[in-house]
């Protein structure tokens, strides 16, 4: 938004969402939803899939920071 000189309020208006919704997304308090991905893709002339892929990679990376240690492989004998 900075390169386009857009405030959060103006970007939210252009995306058709509330300022609160966009602010929560920007500040990582909410994940990217398919609907928001679609809105951003329309506004930026990109694909919703690319936005969802970025969100999936971030979500997986965050999960990997706390990889569970109590999982036993199905291939191990009981």
C-alpha cells in the first residue's frame, strides 16, 4: 500500500471491506480468506491462487515452528 500511497482506510474502501477487517489482516491478526484473496487479486490484477498459496506457505511455516514431538509414525510397530 505504501508504494501506491494508499492509507488503510482508502485501501479498505477500494477492496470493499471494513477498515477493521483490512487492519486485522495487515497486522497478522487474521489469516487471508479466500474472499479477501479474490478481492486483492481483482484490485491488483493478480491471481487469487497466488495469494492463497502465499498464505498456505506462511501458515505451514508457522506450524513448523512448533512441530509436534508426540507423533508416532504409522509405519512403526505397535
